[in-house]
């Protein structure tokens, strides 16, 4: 596994942990539905990033649409969920339009990940 994928897996672990923490905060501190949305996106994004890295590794690929899509999904999730959670918990917004930019990045990331279906790996399969 290359350094970029290792970083993405580390980031996915942090995203998953943040998702669980956001879900707990939503259950025990502030029941705002935006916090539940942030938690769901963080945990789903974490799983997607790990899956994208696993796909590229199993195919024996260096750079791939899978890892590119995983990286875009990670960044989009952090922008989108970070904005929602920050607004609910601390009344802070990362920057104007961070949530819509993050959401757009999520859409693009999933589309790029889908392009991995047409990519040839270095291993048969």
C-alpha cells in the first residue's frame, strides 16, 4: 500500500471515529438532525474511502480512479460534515459555501469512484 492510501486509511479511521462521536453528541448533547446527518456522512464516507483503497490495492494499482475518488470523497465529507457539526455544536462555519462545496465534492467523488469499474488493474480479474 502506498503512502497516499495509508494516509486515506488513517483519515478514514479518524472520520469513522468522528462520526461515532457526532452520533453520541446528537444523542446526548444536542438532538439537532444536522448532527445526525453529519455523523451518517462521516461513517459512510469512512467506509467508502477504505473500500476505494482496498479496491485499488487488490487490483495492484498505483494511482487509480478508486483512490482519486476516495480522496475526493474524504475531502468532501470533511467539508460537508465539518460544516454541519461545527454549526450545530460551536456555531462556527468553516467558510462560506463549505457545505455545498463539500456536497458537490461528494457527488464528484462517487462518480470518479464509479469510473474505477472501467479501469484495468495490473492483476487479472
